[in-house]
C-alpha cells in the first residue's frame, strides 16, 4: 500500500517512517491491505481540524483521536485484482492534542499510541469494525495486538486481555 502522508500540526518526528511501518505490520495481519494497488491518505493534524471533520461527517461535536473515511466496501477490497491502476482505500485523520493527551494518560510513548491508532484506522479502512459486536471487536483488537507486537509495541488492551 502506498501512503500519502500530510504532516500539518504534529511536532518533528519520524511520523512518515512510523506510518510506513504500521502499514506493513497491518498488512501482515490483514492481507487484504497488502495489495500494491492500494493507496491511502494519512493527515497528521490538530484537534481543531479533526473536531471540524468529526462534526461535519459524523455529527459528533468534539475532537477524537483518529477518523477513518473508507472508500471501498470490504467485499470490493477482498476481491481487488492485484493488477491495474491505483485504487484509493480511504483517508485517515489523526488529532495531535488528543493523541498526546491519551498517551500521557496511559503512560506510554506518543509514538506507540500513534502506531496503535494508525493500525486501528487502517483496519477500519479495510472494513474491520469494533462497533458491530463483541466478537468483531475481539477480532479487530487481535489484529491490532499482533501488528503492534511485530513492531515491538505492547498490547494496548493489556488490562482487558
């Protein structure tokens, strides 16, 4: 998968490298993401921008850590031929202040929390959903945990598993 990364309102860091590593780790757990035709955009931005997007697209008048805007149905993604022109998987937007606050509250590195949210968002773009049923939530969390473990990042749900 090719990532189009826009670093608007995040501090200096290796965010592009982190996003690429997350994409590879997610694709190892969810092979439908390994299709080389896929492209996704990732916007590293502010709480204010994510608040606006959340209000406009989800009718929720507050910022959140990550928003995902899929452009393919899961069935389309799974059946996507590996040959052909690029196909847009979707867009992710991550809010710096919310991510930084959550990482501090959890006592973890911002980079580790951002990795979790990037993987979480990519899985949403691939059609995984934790809000359908407890079983779907468990399945999505298992993919996240495995992808993060392959990057040397601890289970973010450790207190629940």
